C-alpha cells in the first residue's frame, strides 16, 4: 500500500472477505475513506519531534495491580449451565452456523 492510498478497494474487499462481511460498493467506498482518514492522522505523528520526550510505561505513577487469590471453586453442572439456554441439543448450547462452506 502506498502512503497516498493506504486502503484501496482491493484491500477493503480482502478485509471484508476475511471478516465475513458483505458490504455494498457504497459501504466499501465509505470504509476506505474513513480508514484512510484515520491513517492520515497517524502519519501526522511522524512529524512530531519526540527526541526530548522520555518513554512512558504507564501514564499514572506508582499504580499497583491488585489481584485476588486464585481459589478453585466448584463450577456449574451441565444442567445448571443449560437451564436458561433457549436452544440446546444433546447437552450442549445450540447456535446458528456462522462459517460458510
């Protein structure tokens, strides 16, 4: 991809195919324009002089993560897990097929 046109029509076609999205030509054109605008904002960062800016690990100093103890507990039974499921089959959740052949 060139710097001028980061997201071409072919790139949008490829991405939409990978994401299993069926986009109209107008939607593809809009998406290409929007993504190119986003990328152009990132390219503006290339013009900034950051030589005197120290690297930042975290925006807030002295922050400490608090973790709870990992204590194993008894899980739900199969019947309890499925009791509110609208669609079930042979002890499993039943969901619509999402992948194409």
